[in-house]
């Protein structure tokens, strides 16, 4: 349904350091620099997450409901993501753990990144089929 997501940031170098560190435990890496803008693309085999330098990035608003959830291979990867994101300057917005309010086996960690002020999380929960 969605081929990629792009976010704007004020400080692309800080953003690069943050996302390099936070996404690596999930198996994502910076695949290449953007060709026409200042920024970088992340993914496994292809780019699905772009981070670009922006003059007016959209500010985080916790009441907006906007966040990005990156798939993790397992709960251990979620734990490592959380620790790496904190070391890279992120702020804790919910430690790794089960979130039964969403689903009995929904294991996630929540981070506020320091460069785009976006809510970022990782979860080992696979998408729920439409008919569940």
C-alpha cells in the first residue's frame, strides 16, 4: 500500500547519526544519499524511509496520533533498538514491553527522536489481518 515515508528534519547530520544507530538493530540500514535533496534513505533491500533536510519540518504533536512503527524481527531486537536510540540521543516514551491494550502479544518500545521530534517505535507484532 505504501512504498515509502519521508520526514523532514532541521539537522540532517544529527538525524543520520540517530537513525543509523536506532534502525541498525532492526536490520535496517542507510542505503544511499538522496539524489535531488539533502537526505538519506533507509531500508533492508530497498528504501522505505527517507529523512530529508527541511526548512520547516512538521513538529511533533502528541495529540496528533502520528508516529512511525518499524518492524522488528523479535522482542530482543526491540530491546536493542530502544537502548541504541537512547544512546543516540532519543528520549524514552515507553520502555520495551508487552502492550496488551493493543494485542496480547504486542511487544514494543517508544522513543521520541531528538532531531525531528517524532514518535518512533519498534514492534515485533506482525500486521493484523483485516478479518481479525
